[in-house]
C-alpha cells in the first residue's frame, strides 16, 4: 500500500474520532442543560393564593391546563409518578434538584399531597 493512502486513512480515522468526541461532548452538555432547565421552572408556586398552582385530582382525572398543554409522554410520566408513588419514593433523584427539597424521583413530579386526594404538581418535569 502506498504511503500516501495510509496517511490519508489515518487522517480520516483521527478526524472521525475527533468528531465523535465533539458530538459526545455536545450531547452531554445539551442533556445537562435540559436537566438544569427542567429543575428551575420559574414563577410557579405552591401557595393557595398563587394563580399558577398546579392542582390536580388524579382520582377524578382533573389536571391543570399546563398538564394538558404538555406532550403526551410528559402527561404519561406524571400519571405514572402519581400512580406509582411507593416505587418512586425509593428511587433517588439524579437531576440535581436536591437543593429544592427533593428526596426522591416522586418529588420531581408531586410537590404536595393533600388529604382530600388532590395533589400539587411540581412543575420541574414540564421543562
């Protein structure tokens, strides 16, 4: 094999490796950014006086407008979290939202459970 062909192949392989690393880095940074944005949804509180409270009553299939505006997979994720509280309470949260008081994956979806069956959704996972 002529030397020039070998050096071209080496160049192409090294360039492909650099592109793979660049794509991996961009993907990792993008995912980290989405995770951080999801953990910092501003302007939505938990107070009864707050017009942006995300109050739901899953047993009556009553959900806030933000829930209905979300894509189907987000709605299914919230429904799953509410229906599988006992499972998600044991799964730690990995998005870095522990500073906001989250102790489990369940907390990423439900901010408060009320005695009357209503829940206050945590807006974090709406993105």
